[in-house]
C-alpha cells in the first residue's frame, strides 16, 4: 500500500509534475497489487515490471498481474522500462543500457519454455 510518507513526498517530486510510477517487488498478489491500486486511485500511471515481481505461488503472481492489467496498470518488463526511460539511441547512456540488456534475462516463469 502507499504509506503516508510516500503520499506526502510524491507531490514534491519532479516539480510537482510526477505522473508515472514504476513498481517491482515481492508478493505481487499482496504488496505490489495493493500499492499499484493505491497509486492508480491517486491518479498516477502505474507501470509494473513483471520480471521484477514474485509471489510464493506462480498462480498468485499470474492472477495478480492480470488483475493489475485489468485495473489499468501497464504490465511490461524491466527491459521495456529501461528503453522507454532513455527514449532512444541518442540518449548519452544508451550504450550502457544496451550492454545491460544484451545479457539474457533469467526465465521469469511467466511464459512457457518454447
């Protein structure tokens, strides 16, 4: 859930123009989900990194991500988020980010092995 300390500081970030939140964490079906729903209710765009979440059971994780998507969250991957943040090859850190994402990510368990 969004704790009071966070809700107090958010309006002061980015000159008061913060509109998007990126979430990742453990217990997708509880902690991440409750926090994401609180941010949505507060009017923020919420991006959940599927490969940056976990739950004790894969079923809980999958259903939580689906519910978050249905509620209006953008569910994607850490690679997608990184590339969106740098917004293209002309960013001065593009080569650094490219080096990170060239390393194969571990299996997230969210899609069957092909």
